[in-house]
C-alpha cells in the first residue's frame, strides 16, 4: 500500500479516477504527457494518417495511465468526503 507522500496523483473526490498531481514529479509526468499529445495533434493529420495518429495517442496514454496506476491512490468509486 502506498504511503501518503509516495502518492503523486490523489483520487478524485467524486467518481472514479485521479485528480491533478500532488507533487512536482506528477506535474512533470502530466506536462510531458500533454506536450506529447500536443505534438501529435499538431504534427499528425488524422484524416491522412489515422493509424499513426491513434498509435501516437495510445502509445503515450497507456504509459501515462500506468504511471497514474502505480503512483496514484487506489482506484475505487468515491462519493465525496466520507470514507
């Protein structure tokens, strides 16, 4: 189980998933992920190269999700503040 200071991505208060990063390492990972998605959007025309575009997006999204899974709080459905 993760210690609180090992968590880069806290769980969202409502719903399922993670919120914004808690530590600088998480911000670096999120920034790199968004930068790479932006490069893909700007540099690959999905109408002409759909396969490459999808591979680029999935190729960066899967490792990002793995980092969130490893460095984030345990996933479960949340209904607010109550535990």
